């Protein structure tokens, strides 16, 4: 133990100046901070998101459905800048009372149905269109096992490891060590399963793969937290094989660009309202960056 260990007071108080990458938006209370309606485009589905690992699960699913020729899955994707507190606008809070991206409205119903939590969005669309969720009870259950595994496990990667390794204002050995151990254990869980199985639910690509790839695939590709060497991600050969297989799918390549505001300009499509946006608007970004 070091000299600067913390003794919690009897009652926790909100210190708005606590620092760290998200200190400006973190609050101990829910609900809206300001009035702001959400925009609504012309398509049946309206997505409100940002291209974080949670956000791209939804846009990957839409692009996969469209790639199958399902025109009814057309969508508008609007940008929600979470570092600017746009998730606390009244319209967004109506779509997701938890103020987290991604959120979605299905306007094929009157009134429109709200869908929040990335896992709920994936399941809703899979059931609505009868795709990427096996009907056989064994394969369907295995899909759900891994879908729910992702929802329960990724907070240890993002909120635990990622927060203390990359975002916290100071580095402390205890939390980094604890969460590095847990993330390596999780990677080993995935690696052992993928040694036996092509995809998470067997030989069919499913919503479980779409949920897990943006977190654990991005981690083993060194795309999040700059932690590839620290976690020795090259050891997880089966996760590497599966990631390469998924990441090269054209629909995945499109989905990860939607609502992206960071990284290479040619990979940023801030809003998506039409399939041709990928050709024109990302190209504009490339030109602007020259
Ligand atoms: N369990 C949620 C997690 C969503 C989530 O944590 N979203 C983050 C971005 S990756 C967010 O919106 N953060 C804004 C905030 O915390 O205020 C899901 O899977 O949809």
C-alpha cells in the first residue's frame, strides 16, 4: 500500500472536479439536462449513436441486413456527441432513459417503438427480420449465451481495464492489475471457444459475433486503449483468426464507419442517410484532409 490510499468519508459527495477523460459528462443523476428534440429522417429506422464499440454493433447489423437485400432495413444514423453531453437532451432521454448510445426508434409502429441497449437492438432486429439468429433451439441458445456474455463482460474491459489503463487521470497498479487479469481471462474464454467453433454460435455468423467483435476484436487488433503489447494479444490466435474473418466483411467495414468522428478521415461517415453516403461523404473527408 502507498501513502496516498484513500479513506472514504461516511457519505460520498459529488466532486465535479474529479478529472479524467469523461469528468465533464459524468454525473450521479439521470434525466435530461436540456430540451432538444431528436431529428427524424425518411427511413423506417432512426439510429442515434456514435462509432464506439457499443455504437457500431447497431450499424453493423443494419449494414448486414441491407447486404442481404432487405430494403425494409433502411435507416438514418444521426450523430450523438457524448463528450458534448448530447445524450442528455430531452429527445435522447425519451429514446433511452439511460442516456447511453446506441438508441433507436422503429417508425414502422405508431407510436414509434424505442429500443435501447445494443443487445436489445441486435435482438429486436434479428427477430424482426428473421436473420442472424438461428431458429434451432440449441444454436439460438448458444447465440443468446454469447450475446449476454458480451453484455456482462465488456464493462470489465471498457469501464474497468480501459478506464484505469487509458482514461484515468493517474495510473494505479491495483485496478490496472485487477482488470488486466480479468480481460486476459476473458480473452482466453473466447480463444478456447473459437478453437472449437468457427463463429460464436457454431458455423453460422450471428448477432453474438456482431456484439463481441467491436470490443474484443478491436482489442486484439490493437485498435482500443493502445494495449496490444501490454495484454500480449497476439497469444489469442483463435480470436485473431475470427476477428480477421469478421472484420473483412464488407457490411462490417461499412458499419464501423457510421457516426465515426475520429481516426482516419476516409473512415468517418458522421451521418448516414443513404447507401451512397459511403461513396460520396467519406470521399469528401478524404479530399478535405489533403
Ligand atoms: N450497455 C450499453 C452500454 C452503452 C454505453 O456505455 N455507451 C457509452 C458509449 S460506448 C455512452 O453512451 N456513454 C455516454 C455516457 O456515459 O454519458 C449498451 O450495450 O448499449
